[in-house]
């Protein structure tokens, strides 16, 4: 037996070829893996909005209307509960609803309660888009020193360019389902048809090309009186279609009132009939705005 016989092995050239082939395969597989992950995140986001839409339907069945945009106390000058806090029992978060005494006490009183800071600062999965990769779970908006938990899903207020607290008719910019700080709309008020009217949309904390952030909170707004301007108030719980979704910040200072997402090419919206649609960011602007108006009587084009 010849113990000195050399064993066959890879040459340096062969090893480099194998490494190169592995590198090419990884390069080919990574985009597919990323696409699969984004598809899963988008499906999860769609399911979140579906549950919110069903919760709003259940709220309507119980109270005879959808919730108002906010619950503004007659004597309040600042914080106010949001529509999203009012539907907590309908998304299996009744314990949070009861502990905060939503609607029974003011949001400020809830923030000052013993359990308020821990509960209000939570980021709830039902209000979080998996693609919304934000660095924090709370906004910098504080009530009595309590930072509010973030949400990815503002209600649809109307055509904008900013989010308003009032409504003056079918041509008003605040003509969506969440247009009023006292009154809630019913199905009878959606004369354009529930399948043609958006109810809840998406807004990302910070788009890659923007230098500032946009806060949306599930519990409420830090200023129940701030209307149609500034970077706080009504926009903390609702959005509008004043400009195309995912519009870059330099386009207009009012960009924080609009809808946006990190889903490639568009954003998810829940409609009043309970359906959820992915709307492309290239959607015709007139169609986009018509979908946010519940009673303008306009014919909606393809989307």
C-alpha cells in the first residue's frame, strides 16, 4: 500500500469558482427572500386593517354610527381620545379600554392615573404595520409627561390638503368618514357607496427620503383643538389625500397630513364595506381623492 500517494482535492482555481457560484446563487436568492418577507408583511398589514374595519362595523352595530374622529370634552383645551381608542373592545383589547376608562374620563386624566403611563405608551400589534420599521414604539407627543404609543393606521378625514375637524358639505376637504370631533357618520351618510369609500389608511413614521417624522397615535391626540395646521392635533389620528401618497417632504410642508407606507409602490386602505385594498402610489389623484370623500357623487375610475 502506497502511503505517499497524494489525495485528490480542490485546486485554488476550483475553490474560487465554487465560491463565485455560491455568491451568484445567494445574489439570486436574496431578492426572492426579501419579496417573500414583504409579501408576508403586506398580508399581515392587510389582516390588521381588516380587523379594524370589522371592529368599526361592530361599533356601528352597537352605537348606530361609526366613532367620531376624536372625543373632545366641552371644556378640554388639549388632549382627546381618538376613534381608535373607542374600538378597543372590538379588537379584543377590552382590558386596556377598561383600565383607561376610555370615554368615561379624559385622556389627560387617564395619563395621570396609576396605570396610565404603562398602558398609553404601549405599541399595540393591531395598530402596527409590520413594514413600519420604526426605531421607537412611542411618539414624542406627551400628555402629562406620558408619551403615547404609535399607530400605523390613521382614519380617513377627506381630500385635504390638511386634516380638518369640520365638514361643510360634499365639496369640503373634510368629507371623509372621520371628519368630525363630536359626531360619527353612519352608513346612510356614505352615499357614494361603502365599497367606494376609504375608511382607514396607512402612515409610516418616517419615509426614507424625509428628514422629519410624522406621529400617529392610537390613544388620541395631544391637542383636541388644533385644527388644519401645525404638526400636531387632528393629524395625529387621521390623514387626508391632499397630495399623492408617499409624497416627498420637500413637495409641501403639509406632507405630515398625508398617507404613506414602506410597502413598495403603495399603501393599504380599509374601505367602508370591510374590504382592504392595496392602492398604488401611481393612482390617479382625482380617483384617490374621490375614494376619500364619502358623498361627492363622483364616479370612481379604475384603481
